[in-house]
């Protein structure tokens, strides 16, 4: 009996090197897992990017995927934050048919969902909404009867609540790779906040 699949969210820190995204996507493809949401962007550290990946897989498979991503070249750290307390946001732009008689109702819907109109044309308008996936799904469902002409959505961006995110993002692998790049002696494996301090101020821990 196969294990029950549910969406898992992985936060991955990588070096800005060619081919990193392809290697991670290929790992999911080889195992037959579909990537449902993927975002990549710069972080507070130069030359390091952060990926947020959402894929529906079983609990055991998620642990194996997490371990295998960590083994990839240029991956500094990876964490499955599915069961953590997080803030999750997505953005959507929705172009809706807006005839004269329906515009007042559409503006009321925009107000209720705390979205905003970013473009207004004679027969359409574009609505921008930022929020959790459920909120965006709900707005889309309400707008469908009016006629959605076009829609584009970003993937999810996720951040753990509290002060744990950055500390856990600094792994022994990240510290050791930084040491090799700067020509310093490879540092012993440390964890948590000490890893961050040691990476930024060698010898202070």
C-alpha cells in the first residue's frame, strides 16, 4: 500500500551557479514527482539564492528527497518546513471582463478580499492579490462568473516564524564550502546559531 501523498514545502539555499535549478528539477523528475510550485530569488547574502519548492509526495519520500537534494552540487542547505509554523504568500494578477453594469460589484469584491485594481480598460480590469493560497483560490472562484480573461500566479514564498530561519539555514556544508572558496582552513561541523557565527566571524565560537 503506497503512502498518502500531500503537499510538502522545501526551502533550499543554493549558490548562484549555472545548472543548480536543472539538477534539483531533474531529481524530482527522475522520481516521478511533480513540482507544483517553485520560486527562486536572491537572499540577504550575496551569491546565494533561496528556492521554495512545493511537491505532493508521501512522508517517507519527502525525507528521501530532502536528503538527496542536500547531496547535490552547489546546494548549501535544505529543510522540509511542511510541519513548521510558517508565513506563506503568493501573488496573482487576474484580468477580468468588466462591463459597465458589473464594475461596481467587482470593486466591492476587490475591497472584501483586500486586493487592488492595477489596470482599468474599457472592457476589462486587472486585479492584483497577495496572500495565502486559499485566499487566492477563493477570489478566483468568485471572479469566474464574471469571465476571467487571463491569469498569472507566482509560486509560494515561505518563511518560518520566529528567529530560527537564518540560523538553521547555515549548515556545516555551507560553512565548509565558504571556507574552500575563501582559501581558509575547513571548519569543523557546527550547528544552529553557532554555525552562523562561525561562518561570519571565524574563531569566535
